[in-house]
C-alpha cells in the first residue's frame, strides 16, 4: 500500500514539474534561442521581461502554479535542470553565468511571494 | 398583348375549351395579357369559362365577330398617355429614337402642362412646325386650350395673316373649338370638335341646364308667409268672378272618418272633446303567452329566482377525462386512486383563452386538454439539453487528457523508476553467518536488539549484525 501511495505522489510531483518545464520550453522556443542569448549576454532579466508582458490575470495564474511547485517540494534549481534537460540549447547560453541565474531565481521567488 | 378581336377569332376556331396558356402560346402573347383580354371578353359576354376549365366563345361572341369584331377601348388595350404621345410623334413622321428621346424629356416633367411639353420638345430639338403639330395634337387629346404664353408660337402665322382688323379674333372657320369647363376654347385650326357657333350654343345650353338644376345637397325651397299670401290672393282673384259668397267649413275627426260641417255665419259652434278610449293593456308571460288585461286588474310580477350556478365534476378515467354535471343535493366524494405503474395520475387541465377565462364548448361545458404529451415533450427537451451539456463536458475533459497524457505517462514512468531505484540503495540486506541466507529488516536494529535468521533461526545481536 505504501509503495502505491509513493508512486502516486511521485507521479503527481513529476507531472507538475514536467508541465511547468514544458511550458517554459515552449515559451523559450516562441521567443527564440538567439533572442534569449542576446538578452542573457546583455544582462537583461528574462523573468522580468516575461512578467511585464503578462496580464494581471495571467500573473495570478502563474503565481498559483509556482506556489504549487514549491508546495510539492520542487525547487527552482530542479525546475531549471528539467528545462535544460528538455532544451539543451539553453545550457551553453547560461554556462558560467551563475550570478545571472541566481538573480533570476531570486526574482522568481519574489514573484511567488507577491513582492513583484 | 393580343387584341380582344384576335383572342375572339382564335377562340372561334376551337371546338373544345382551350386553356389560357395554350391560347397565349397560339397568339404568341403573354399569358397574363391573354388572361386579361379573356376576362374583359367574359365581362362583355363574348366568351365563357375560366382558367381552370378553359375558355369557349359564346353565341354572342360569334355574332359580334360577324358584325365586325370587338373594338376595344384605349384603356382596355392598355394604351397609356405615353403611348398616345408617342403615337402622335410616329404619325408626324419622326424616327422612333427621336420620339423616345423627346418623350423621355417630356415625361421628366408634367406632361399635362402644355407649356412644359412645348419647352421639352424645343429641348429635344424638334423642328418648330413638327413640334407645333405635336403639341397641338397632344393638347387636343388632353382637351386643353392654348396657354396665353404660347398663343404666338402655337397659332403662329394664321393670326398674322388670317385675322383682319376689326374681325373677331377667335371666330375661325372649321371645327377649331372644344368646351373646357363649359366654355369655348380654341385649340387650333381644325384641331377641335366644334365650330365657334356650335361651341357657344352648347355652352349656353349647358349653362342654362346647370342653372335650372338645384345644387346637390341644397335644402328644398320653403314657402314663406309672403309667398302663401300671394298664392292665396292669386287664387282669390282667379275665383273672384265665380264665387258669390264665401262659406266656412269645420272638419272634425269622427269614429268613421272625417266629418265636414258647414258653419253658418253668426251661429256659435260647440266643439265636443272626443272621449279618448284608453288603449288595451297586454301582459306577456315568461312562457311567451299574451293576455289582455282588464282595466283595474292588478299585475303581480313575481321575482324569478336566479338560475343556480352549475357545478361540473371532471373524472379521470382510463378512457380519458369525463365531465359530469353535479347534482347540488348530493355530496362530492373523491376517491384517492392509487397511481398505477408508479406514475402520478394526470389530472385534466382546463383550456384557457387569451382573456384568462376557461374556454367553453358548444354544450357550455368547459373544455379540458390533455397536457401529458406536452409534458413528455418538455421532459424530452430537458433530457436532450442535459445530454448535450454532459457530452460537451466529456469532450473538454477528453481534450485536456489528450493534451496532458504524454506528460502524465512520462511522470508516471519517472515515478516508477524512482521507486524501483529506492530499495536497492536504501534497504539494507543482511546475510546469516550460519546458513548464508540474505534477508532484510524493516529498520536498522539497535546494538542490544536481537535479530533472528528467518531460515535457520539463528539468533544474532544487533552489534554482531551491524559489525558484520
């Protein structure tokens, strides 16, 4: 019985993780890898640009989805790994840019907390 | 459109009734136009039949053909004022295009206004002599006189050369006049219907006739007292020679008629007041019988009790709803029937009119309707609506599952893989030192805790197990 429960919980967790990562990958493809590279090289925050383009309703929805990820124990780093796993072209763009990634993670956390 | 004469000739060759369509085909005319002509001929009694049974020529129609055929009026043949106007142009000798052009210009204004017609023909660049002839002919058709402004243009040379000094300008030879509002009007030399003398005479006759005829709706002339006195005096004068002495008479109304009595001069007359006989009184009873009442006989009117309101009982039977009139002296007992087949009993529903009152049948009883089919139909509609909504929800759910199914499968596979990996890494296996059987423990034993091999039953301490 306990194994079944573990599988279900784990499935739900992976489902939420994969769904969020897939959405991010689709959005990244929509923006274009070259544009992302340009933005990252210029030090512009992709998170900020994305959130600025969202309507208030869309922001509420995204905040709810991010809160769900945190509640299920999914960290931003884990989500980022999943995104890179699905879109390997992103890895060379952010390689060696730890400060940029850290700043983006903080912005995401601030967004989830409703600070931005 | 074929003429009435053509239609009559065509029908004369037929021995059996012919349809409107066949006749129109034979005459190479429109069906509608042929039907109109047939209707006109039927009104005249020359043909018989209708569109359904076909058309036949009558005996009168054959006689009319022998007499020379049917001469239709302009209106019957559908000749419009424009047709007449264009006909005049053709008779003058203008080309058809020129006629149409000129007519279009004339018809762009008031074609009954002679001044405008003249102006329009000038605009159409019609030669003066032709335009003059056209306008005069049109004016004659409309029975209108020459407008004073156009007198010079339309009369022209005749006035200049034909009128001598001192002669009456309007007196022309020939029929150059018509009557407009019972007055002679000159319409051009030989373009009218009457000579000047005839027109004047006719105008006088009509004026005299109009003067003799009282105006319609005027009250009849009443004789005044003065008129009566004059008439009496005239009669008196007329009878003066014959009358020696005037006599007076008194006329009284007797039982058997009027009685005339000569009144002698100087003798008083006593007028007797005729005893008025009271009229008979009749009583009409409610049953319709009539009785003559004697004078002094009292009439007692009995108050009729108002008809009691009828009560109807509607019973629901297996054959349907029945209506019975209720006897007021009997009680109404309602038997609550157990509903058959688990369905509630269907009570009859009174048919209501637009005024909110129940509709009564020819027998005066209320009309009841069975609304069960309507209720079934409404139920069916609700069920359909629910089914449609359920289908839509299912389709939405299916679409969501379809979109997220690959993610779900992948999540499940990764979860299973994680669970599979966990026992190998997390669960510690132990081996018995006696029988070398491998086994696991639900948790790590304490140092003083005893562990028993599940196969050989050898007992080990926790310290020994952990140390191994």
